[in-house]
C-alpha cells in the first residue's frame, strides 16, 4: 500500500511538472526574458546619453547672457547670432553626412565616439573663448553641432540591434522621451551653475558626456561596435537610391516628418505668444509653454506599447484620431486666443501629446524595420532635412502673418500642417497593412 502511495505521489508530481512546462508564460515573465537586467542597464545608459546630448545645447543657451556680460570676453549680440546661424548650417550639414559615418563606423561605436567628440569640442570652445580666440570658438561650436548630428541616427540603430523586436515599440517609446526630458529639464538643471560662472554648465556637461561615453563603450564592448549592424546582403548606394527613392511609404513618412518637425520647432514661439496675446509674465509663460513638451513625453512613453501589439490598420486608426485631436487643439487655441492662460496650457499639452507618436514612433520604427541596416543611418539622418527647410520658411513668414492676421492665424496654419501630416502617416500605415507590402524586399533590395 505504501509503495502504491509513493507511485501515485510521483505520478502527480510528474503531471504537475509537465503542466508547468506547457503553461504559457505571463506578460511579466515574457518582459523579464526579453528585458533582463543587463538590457535594462543598457537602456538606462542610452537614455542618459541622449539626455546629456540635449543638455549640451541647454548649456550654451543658459550661458549666453552671462557670457555677454563678461567684459573680458568682448562678445556681442552679433557674435551670438553668427554662432546660432553657424549652428543651424552645421546641423543641416551633419544630417546630410553623419548618416554615412554611422553606417560606416557601426552604430554603437559612432554613438560613444560622437559623445566623446562633443565633449572635447565643448571644452575647446570654452578654452578658445577664454583666450579671446572668437574664430576658434565659432569653429569649435560648428564642429560640435556636426558631431551632435550623429548621435540620433547612431542611437536609433544601436537600440534596434540591442533590443528584441517584440518589445522595441515600448523601448523606443521610453527612449524618445529622453529628447523632451532633456529639453524640459536642461535649463532648470544647468541654470543654477551659471551663478558660479558662465563656463560651469559647459564643463559639467562635458564631464558627464565623457563618463557616459566610457560607460557605453564598456557596455557594448563585446559587439565590436556593430550593435545595430546585421550581416545582411550588401546593396550598392545606387541600388539603395533606386529602391528607397521609389518607396511610397518612405516618401509619405518623409512628408509627415517634415511637417511635424516644423510644428515641433514652433514650441520656441509659445512663451512669446503667451506673453503677447494672453499677458503672461515671462516666468509664467515659460512654465505654461513647458506643458507642450510634457504632453509629448507622456504620449510617447504610453503609446510605445500600442506599436508593439496593434496591427498597421489599428495603428492607422489610432494615429488618425490623435492627429485630429492635435489639429483640433490648435484650432481651439486659435478660436480662444482671448481665453485663460491655463486653458491655453491644457490645449498645448493635448496638441503636443497627440502628434508625438506620429513624430517620434511611426517614422523611426518603419525605417529601422524596413530599410537595410547598411543604409538605415543615412535614411534616419536625411529624412529630417526637409523639416529644417519647412521650419526656416515658417520662421521667415510668421512675423508677417502675426502682423496681418494675429496669432490665431499662426495656429490655424499649424492645425492645417498637422492634418496634412496625419493624412500622410495614416496612408503609410494603410499601405503597410496592404497585401503588396513586402518588408524583406525593401530591406535586402
């Protein structure tokens, strides 16, 4: 009898073990498998690295007033304007060429090398300015902007190679918030350092860039600098231009991205609008304007999951609803220009949040999933270029629009641009869902 009982117990244990093997893992278990501690640490490093890259721009912005008041430097407003213009030229130039560097060097190598170069050039610029060598400082700033242009495409490619496709939407939804968090917090974090002297923001950020670059180098040391670069069949540059130039989905994404980049750039006008139109004090206008990037942070952080689990048609519906919501927020802002400041702040929060997934998630995920690894860095960098030209045209004409028709006309133009962008990105998602879409043919040509 005892032996029979032992056999029965063993049989029950065997059946329980078999059931545990066939029980599907929970969502939490799947995430733990796809994002182990080492991957989470790498994600945190990527996040900190891009935050610091954005902080580096804030270091320049918060230091300018103090540097202008330092008589020993001999700086003038014209010098600052020249530096800003040179920075814009360098950014566009970097977008044109840095993608080629990223593809040639390897994603992770280009990532940490760009951070180190930015740090060195910041220190060189500070040193040249202290020595009264204004031309050297300008040249350093130009080269710093060139190096900074390589950070975005290299991080995109490195992240795609480092994280599993099943969680990439969520990972990317977290990573892209680093840009907006850096923009929101950069001035707040660095401005107290200006009290110690105009050089301190740049010095602190430069040291931080070195530290994060070294950490990134050690975390990716085993991949030979090729995270984000897989052994796919190579295609020539001529063939890549032919294939991707004929890709309707990529053309729609570039059109959408160009419009939304210009819309995002208009955030620099928000404090001016809130002050001139609604009578907000300068500090209150700055706080209310920060609701725009805050809405973007919340939106991309929460919608990354949707890009992992939704089909292209469902994503198209989501982006359509969000696009209409964003355009509607700006239309209401135009219709209620005499309203309260806090109602304007709520509309800006909704306006920024609703268009953020179409700006940050849809284009990058499509390129990384459908463009050959050999050329994705170039495409990621180049697809921003039309947006810079649209922004330049907008900033050229908006003062005339405000003078002739007031601020409501500006927001109506922005609302129209969002609707055009929404139409483009929704059509792209519909094409991706169609039977003729062939992802591999676009990757390998």
